[in-house]
């Protein structure tokens, strides 16, 4: 996909697409700051919520929050928020419940607000985590969706993750060109690029002393060096904003510094939007169903005793968090026996698709 038409190379600041922002862990005011800085579009992936989710319904509740609430929260500030969905390894209580979450995820992939599967991660390198990763990589391949994979920051964990991905690619679970790696640090870039993946997501920010910075970001001087050695192909800049200390204007501040350093406007446009827009097949129109305001009909549905499709499912298809385990997709302890197969997930109505940007 060519660079956006509004930045043809004449020096105008490009519109920005922040394709890796965990906005559900941020204050809503961040959307205003992003909009003021030129970010008109974001992609919000599932991340570690720091909550163990024991069953499919508990994962699905998070999917619903991102799709129904977060897209509208962004729309209040004129920001288009698209969603990537996954069952994150850090949220897995037990494998059966996580795989039930993957079934719920598959039912959501037809939703036009969902651009990708992600982000995927391996935290402890257990067999269950690798199984969960493999299942979702194969799901993305089967449904022709891009997939986001989180890289761990430590050198040893990074090498282990690379080995996991190499085996998955060799097994044919997913085309590497369908995969975008997130949190690619400068030292990781040569190895990450050699995997043949389709996108290399780099979290950026001007250098600073942040007291609760979960991830170290790449500054514009490091980027200039990367561009000299690697070129702009497949590089995609993002803020990587998360629940820790993060600057919602980090992408815009970095883009400004690149422009002032003399990076050609078409190259800046590719880094700040074009490459990611092409990889994620970014739609051109508004996010379906994300008009500003509260979820349509929510109060009326509650007053009628209604609710979402998830709320209307039978009791045995919901989590009983805090109570006895049981039902269809609850994580089962070792030695437990399943007597019946889980019913298929209820199809979820989806808005009409948007055309591609």
C-alpha cells in the first residue's frame, strides 16, 4: 500500500497510526492527547491483564469490553480504535479454559472491528503456553488474519521466543509474513528481521527518566541508526503505551524528531503509518458501531432484563468465579473427567465491514 495521500512528500506532518497501544489500561484523556498530536487511528491488542481467567466466558468478557466500550471511548475524541483479540498467556489459569477462550475468539473474528489476532506471548515457556500460542497462530492462518507477537525484553527470553517461532514457522502453522513482532528493540532487529516476518513493531519515545516504565523504548537517535543499517522496510513505529509510565504523544514526538533530523517525509510516512496500514489492511472508513456515546440500548436492555448475547447464554456456559468449578469450558483440575462436550459458542452479530484504506 502506498504512503497516505495527504503526505505526498512535501514536508507536511503525516497522520499517525499507533498500531500498538494498550489503551484499555490508560486514562481516557490519553485519547485527546493522541488526537491533538496527529494520531487519528489506533490498534488496541489484548495484553496481560494481570487477571487469571479460568474459562472461555471470562476471556470473552474482555473481548466484549474492547469491542463495545473501548472503540466508543476512542470515538469520543475522534480517534478510530480497531481491535486485536487473543488469549494472552499471562491470563491463562489452566489450558482447557484458555482453549475455550480461543473458541470464543474464533467466533469474534468475523467482526469487522477486529483487524488481527494478538498479542500473543510466551511468558514461562511451559508446554501449555506453547500449545496456546500454536493454536492461535494456526487460527490466524486459517482465517487470513495478521497476528501480533510480543517479544520479551530479556536477552535469554528473547532467544527462547525466537526458537519457538522458528519451530512454529517450520511446522507450517502460520506464514511468517502474516506475523508482526512487537517491542522489537534495536539489538533484536537483525535476528527478528531474519525470521522473515511481515512487520517489525518498534515502541518509540524520546529518552526520559520514567519511574514505572514497564518497557524500554527506542529513541529517535537509535532509529536513525536503524534506518541507516536496515532501511524502512517492514519497520512500524508505535507508542507501545501500557499500564506503566508511557507518553501518549510518544509517537508524535519521535516523528517530529525524525523530521527535524532530515528523514525524508515519504520515509517518515511509511514508518508512522504506511507500513502498518498495509500490514494490518487498515480500513479507510469509520469503525463500525463506534459512534460517540454510551453503548446503544444498553440501559434499555438492562431495564427489560436483557443484555448481550453472552448474558443470554445458559448458566452452564458462564464462569462461576468464586464458586464450584463446573460446566462446559471451565479449567479442569488434573484427574477431573469431562462427561459432555461443550456446546458451540453462540454466533455474535457483527456490524457491516468497512472498505480498506
